[in-house]
């Protein structure tokens, strides 16, 4: 994902072609965009091995903003906010793992997104 450098979200994004999670190297293929919808993403703690895999049907940048707002407001229903509340010096960076871009014909993307998130979570958890 290319950072614009001008927005407040850029410092929370990993702009890399690959990332290591639990000793598993993940190559990020294709162009990633803040405006993509239907994204499976990972939030990686930059201070410890913790990570969070999530999905969003809305724009990726909107979901990142929601997480950051929840962290600032110590929202206890948000896993990232709970982690930061417990470990004040920790912080997360986000990376899009997968995006289900529409062909314009609708289709079964809600089901595909619903299946993609737990697949990524399970796969990443195997490599501890």
C-alpha cells in the first residue's frame, strides 16, 4: 500500500511488499488502496508479537479510523483498544492482507469475505 504522506493514517500503515507474522512470511500481491472495500486486514503490534485479523465491508481507511478512535476512547469492546490500554507503550500498524474487489455484478462477496477472515486468522495462528 502506498502512503500519501499527507494524511493522519499514513503513520499507522505498513507500506511493505511482505510481512512476517508468527514466523510466516506473507507476500502482499497487487495494488492496495485505502479506498478499497471488502478487505481482510491485519493489525500488527509493533512492540510485541500480538496481531489482530479483521474484515471490513466499508473502506479500509474508515475501518482503520474506527479502530484508532476506539483506542483513543479506550473502548473495551475493541480488542486493539484493550491491548493498548493494558500496554500503554504499544501501538499497531495495519496492512491489507486480501481484498475482494467487485466485478460490478454483485455476487457472493459477503460470503467470501466471511470465509476469508477466519482462514487468515487460522493460518497465521498455526505459525507460532
